[in-house]
C-alpha cells in the first residue's frame, strides 16, 4: 500500500466511525415576554393620604391591611395615651413605603403580587376600581343624605368575618385552579372536589 491509499483508507474508516452530523433543529419560536405593569409612585403616594390605599393600588393587599390597621391602632393609642405621634409616624411610613414599593415593582426588584400576574393588570385594576367606585358612591350619597354609621360601633367585627370568609374562598379557588392546571399539564383527568 502506498501513502495515498493509506490516507484514503484512514479517512474512510474515520467516516464510518464518526456519526454523520445531524442538521440543527430549527429554533423554537419564543413568545415575547409580557411587558411588566408600570405603577405610578406619585399616585401611590397621593392615594396613601388614606393609609393603605396606596398599597392597595399597587396590589399589595397584605401591606395595605397592615398599614391601615396600624393607623387605626395609632389613633386608638393617641386617644387613650400620650402616643399621638404614632399617627404621624404611620402616615409618613405609608407615604414612603408606597413610593418605594412602586419603584421596586417597576424595577423588578420585588416580585409582582400574585393577585395580579405579571403582564396582566386585570385583577388589580378590577378590585381597585370596584373599591373606588363603591367608596365614591357611599361618600357622594352621604353628602346629600347623611348616613348614620353608628351601627358600625357594634357590628364592625362582621367586616373582619367577611374578609376572612373571602380569603378562605379565594385560597380554595386558587388551589383548585392550580390543581386543574397541573392535571391538565400532566394529562391526568381533573379530580372532583
């Protein structure tokens, strides 16, 4: 065998051993990421004039409840002790925290609220808009036909009970949706509850 035949034989053997290169699959189309919801820090601060409302606008419902109840406790303490400065402290904290949370949400430093998935503001805007509409109707009606709110002195715990029932209902509804989504993804038949 001469040198040229040996080189051809080696190339043939190498081609037989090495698998043929498969063409690369075409790239999968990637859906563009939904644009994040922009929240106005200025509007959050203005709405925080009523403690907790700015956080409600941002979709941070637990923070809104904490700020509001802190404000109520601060008012109660100011009436029953010399801790009146707490009212100003809670209001100032509400302003600053609403502004910072809006900025953090816009920059993506804080995870968006679960109630309003990233890319859709429907849940947050619907709840907030409904709250503003009901509050506006009640306040406007009160301007012309004063409403006697003294019954709330005795019945205010009912509001806490209704909020608790709503939270339980929302928990089980979300749990059922997640279970149905995971069943659909795995191909299993949905369970009956």
